[in-house]
């Protein structure tokens, strides 16, 4: 690893804003770096199909093993409430990379991209033993791992890998993440003038309120949580509203428990609305599957062995969040998010220690260099 190079790669990447769906400039930066190394990359058509300007970028490198490992990093960042400036001002103070606090840094996940690009340099510049690799730079991770979900997993020959994305410490991997579903509940009543003929109306907001009072919400148990977060409906105070919509989510590590709560949510509207004249409909969307990776899997064994070599404390983490590892594991590619040590992600205080970036690179290099 050339520390100056990986540092400037990270800074240059962070300076380019790339909110979900607008990853083009970061993708072009990555493509130019890859082609300067004499390597080929392909871009899929996720951009066209997911209303973005960029597809997933896939690079394959033949190494010394017949089987290959998958590495991924996402090119998008969150879009903060106040938007993003045209250029992000990145500073390094006492070995910590941060912004002028007027925007996020985007080390989530530019740190993962910087590590992957440095690894490509390492492969081109040395003849050291290394696994064959498939490296995928994904789009739209922050809005539901959409790029990874879209990715044609049939075209990926790796069976195991690492998702280079994590605000967890170096030395950690996330081995378990929940299933996530969204529901859209629409309640319909009957519109009428609220003052002239109120007896002809059925108030959808009132009906929805009765349902909401009964709907499961909050922490169900240590592995299951549900929330409703958006409600829309009504146009004027003098009209009895005939339509209200509520959007919620349900997450859980145990699929049976998730399905049990889903059934409770499903049954609530019809039970509450019986004889009210109002009607309700719920539409569910599976956002991504959960996963639980066994500690016996190859990627975990590589990781544990690499941590041992560098005398790094290993920690296997369960998260309640989700990301690219969810759809990948759901398609049978066993992979775990790899702690990179980024901190305060999605805020203007986001930062990453260069020492953590370098340590994460060394750990990953060791993981992909272990002879199987
Ligand atoms: Zn991320």
C-alpha cells in the first residue's frame, strides 16, 4: 500500500458529491483509475432501470486461485436534508479526514472504494499470491441497496466475499442483519361537504386513527421492530377526507416472527373498520432479505486469520440496519460488511482516521491473500 496514494484517492473521492442516483462523476473517476491500470471494467444498466445516471461497475481480476472472491463498495452517499454543496471541502487534521462541517464527508462509502482501488494497484504492481477477485462498485445503496439488488447475481461467479462498507471498527464484520419490509396502508372513506352534508361522509382520517391506535408499533421483541413514519391525506378543512395513506416498515432477524407481526398488521384494519363503512388495503414490499452468516464460512475464516496475523481483536456484529450484503446474501453469495472505522456517518461530523483506513486495507489484503 502506498499511504500517500490511498489517502489522496480517499480525499479526491470525498470531494465529489454523489448522492444516490447521481453517482456519475464518482463512477467516471473509478473508471479512469481502472483503465489507467490497464484493467477492464463493465457497467451494467442499473442506471437506466433505477432512474439513476450510473450503473453498477464490475471489474474482474485473475489472481492465483481458480475460485474468486467478491468485494463491493457503494458509490452513492446519503443526500442530507439541506442538500450537498457543488464541492465538498475535505480536510485532514491530526490524521483524521473530515469536512469543514458544512456537509457530510462521504467516507461512507468512499473509504471502501479507496481501499478497492488501492488493492487493484497492489495487484498490478506486485506478483504476490492473491485470489481472483470480482469487484463491484454499486449504486443507490443508501436508498435500499437498490444497485446490489438489481445486480445480475448469475453473472457473479464468486460464492463468498466482503462488503467494504462499515461504520463499525476495524476488526469487525457484520454477520447478521434483519429482513426488511415496507407496507403502504390506504384507508378509503366517502367525501362530503363537512358543513352542508356531514352525515353523507365517512372520514378516512378518523378511520385511520382508529387503526393506528391498534397497529403494532415499536420494539416487538429483541429481534423484531416495526414503525409507521409517514401519513398523507386530506385536502381542506371543509371536506370530509376520503383517502388517507400510511407508510410503515417492519424489520426482524427471525423470519417466522416477522411473518407473525406482518399478519397482525394485515388483520388490524379489517377488524377495526368492521361496520364503519370505510375500507382499507395494505400493500407489502420486500425491501431486502435478512441474513445470518455462520462463523464456519470461508470469508469469516479468512477474516479471523487475518485479524490474528495483525493481532487485531475480532468482533462479530449483529446489526439492525441493512445494506448491499442483504440482497447479495439473499442471492446465495455469502458476504459480510467489513468494518472500516468510519464515524458519525450521514452527519456533517462524519470522519475517518487514516490509521483505520490503512489497517483496514492491510486486513483486507491479508484476507484475499490467504492460500486456501
Ligand atoms: Zn455505506
